[in-house]
């Protein structure tokens, strides 16, 4: 009987974590090769690559920014020299592709934060955990598969902590059973990504090989081969014929000496192209499922929808994607950066500027400006009855909540609320109030109107307003002289202190403290609350009330410097 060996294509097996106790570190697969496997799947699977690129672009958006306002201006200016956009882009890409990222924290000689520099995650591995089950150092090599080569020798750095000089920070979301390494959130789709690659390779190979599905190789005098010779022959054939462009199965038959060498192609199933089409679509579907793709159109694929246009469908899909997939990734990165920055007393709230839905001012034709002095909120203009206006402002201004903590760790003394009414913008858990603040980078040219002076003084003392309180001022005719022609009511919430005003209303967010059972504490609307910045609140589930875009812009920065006359 002929000696026959069947050679099969390899299947995907996730490498195991390798603890090298003698060297004191841990590898993600043999020679740390799981990272290379992920890189290969990113480069080889068209669907996976498209999704990863799209998600990375959406996460980064238009780059890093802050919502800390003037309080964080100095820190923000410093931060822009600490982490460059190119480094942040690499961090974002690593997080999307690997499910984790690493960077080096570099301190200057004075122990202050100098820079944050991206380190490719495939080059960084952890040390074995210490007796406290903590990773206290990391090891870096340009190529873990060849650490004996000059330049690839592993270098050990301490895990990040202020005062350690040049240290490494590795960030990964918690996953059950993953002590040392993170995993991409699409890990369940890796085999389908490899399948998509193989189907592509098989298609090309089939064309190059005359649509052959494989080969039977008859070896003359093979019956006299030793076992070792047969194994070596198989190895050589496999090496030659199972490259990406020749990835066909084959059978080796070691025959008697009277048989001539022969290579016979397998017969081809007439319906093989249909099977390939099915497998291609199935692989694509499973890859998108593993990535939690909301709509195939977001990765360049058509789909049947009930929307009136493709653009409408993409916009709505993107909104859902941003909310359910992208925002959590953004928040994780921002929390990591803020964790490092706070170690150096750089308390700042960071955000990613969105790629779409930018704030755009309406284009208006030039109009005649009202005859008001060019100085900021000029007091040269006739004022309303100051005493009545001041009295209303004093009545409506609320003290901040008692016993709340600012995000920078400072605290107000206990203060009894002057009013504790709820607002239409409140929920059981979240309370929204407003402070009157400087809203432009432009320098004022003169003094402020009485309205602005009083409102700024209230905000400086910690007073806040409900939206209803601000609307009441409008209904009472305060700043009515700035209203549209023929009207007496002026929307203070939208337009602030009138033409040329350098101020605006800024949102203040408060979260109710919770009981041990997780329910919000009882009491008035603002009692037992904790102030949160916008970024923190959003991460914790806060949904900002939708205000008109004019609220967030000072009049001096609007067309005609905010004049509503002749509109």
C-alpha cells in the first residue's frame, strides 16, 4: 500500500501568555508574537483595516482640547508642549488596534512633567507581578523575536509614578482573566479576519494555478524513503507551496520506483466561486459584528435602509456609533491622561474635539450697527433702572450647593441655600445651573455695564442661576433696549449683556450624592450634590440639556458684535 501524507492549511490558535521567570518578564505569546498576529490581521483583512482606520479617525476627531475654560488656560497651554498631536494619534491607533497602549512619561531635572511620548505597544512587555500583585516595571525592545541582535536588547523602565524620572505607563481596560495584557475588543472576529485573507489568497492562487483546488504529488521510489527523509521532503514542499500566492492543499504520495513523478491538480467544483462568495460575505459580517459596527455604510459598504438618503443614514449611524462605541474609548484615553497630569498638579478636564457637527456661525449680510460705544459692555449707554435690575439679580442668584467638592479638590464651606427650587433641566440625579463668565479671548476696551458687573460679581462669589431665573429676567424687560427692532423683550440667556458684551453663560453641573443602596439622596434640588466638570459628568452618564448655540458664544464674537437691531 502506498504511503500517503495529507498536508492541511494551518488554523488559528491564540498564543498563550509566557512567563519567563528567569528573566523577570512576561511575553504575549512566544517571542511576543500575538501583537504581530494582530498587526498581520490589520494589514491583511480589508474589512478589519477599514474599520480600524475609521474608528481611530473618529476617536481622535480634531485632536485634544479642554472644557476647563479660563481656569485651565495656563495648564492647557503647557499641556500642548507636553503631548504633541502626532504622539496622541499613535496612542489612539494602538488602543484601537491592540486594545491597550503605552507611553513614556519623561520628567525634567526638577521632577516636573516634560513630555509624554508614545511607545509602540508591541515593543513593551510587563515584568512579573510583585508580592503585592502589582506590575512595578516594564521592558522595552524593538524586536522581541530577536533580542540578541545589537540594538534590540531589552531595557527595563519603572512603571509610572511621579518622581521616577523616565517611566512607562501602560493602559488597558479591565478584562476578566487578563492580568498582564489587554486584547482588542474585536478579538472574537480574528479568525474571520484570517479567513477573509485566506479567501483572497485562495482566489488569486486559483487564478494563477488555472483554477486548481490543490495537488496530488506522486514521488517515485518514495517507498524507500526513510521516515526522516519523508518529513524533510514534506517540509520543503509545504514551505514552497503554502506561501500566500500558492496556498493550496496538497497530498504527497510516496510510491514505488516504477511510478514516474507526477503532479495532478484536484478536480474543481463548478460551484466553488459561490462558496467563496458566501464565505467572503460571512467573514465580513462577522468582522463587523466583532467591531460593533452600527451600519456597514460607516466602513464603506452599502446597506438597505429606511432613510431618505445615504447621507441621512450615515449621520444617524455615526451618532449611535459615537455614543455606544467611540465615546467610551475616548473617555478611557482621557481618563488615563488626566490620571498622569494630576500627579503633577495639572488639574484639567480634557475632551476630544469632534470630527463632525462643528459649531458654525450663520452667514449674515452686513447690517448697520446700533450706535453704541465700541468699548466692552459700554456704560455710556443709557441703562435700565439699575436698582430694580440689581434687586432682581440678587433675588434670583443661588448660592452653590452645600458640602460639595470641586473637581480640583478644593471645597466650599457649608452654605445654606438661598433658594432650592428645581429646574426643567434637572433630573433626579443631575442638576444644571449657570454662571456668568468671560466668554472670549478678546481684550475689553472699557468698563462693563451694570448688568454685567453685577452678574460677574455674583458668579465670582459662587452664585449660580437656573435657566428659569435667567428667562425671568428677560421677561421682566432687563436689557430690553438691545431687543430686535419693534420688540421689548431681550433673550438674556442667548445674548447676555447686549451688543459688544464679552461674557456668556457657562454651564455648572452637579450630581446628587448617593445613598448606600445607590439611590440619590433626598432633599432640595441642590442639597447634597457634587460639582462635576463636563467631561467627568458625561463619562458618568450626564446628558447635557440642549441649548441654543448662541448661549455659548459672547456677543463680541458674533456677527455685528451681537447687535439685533434691524433684524
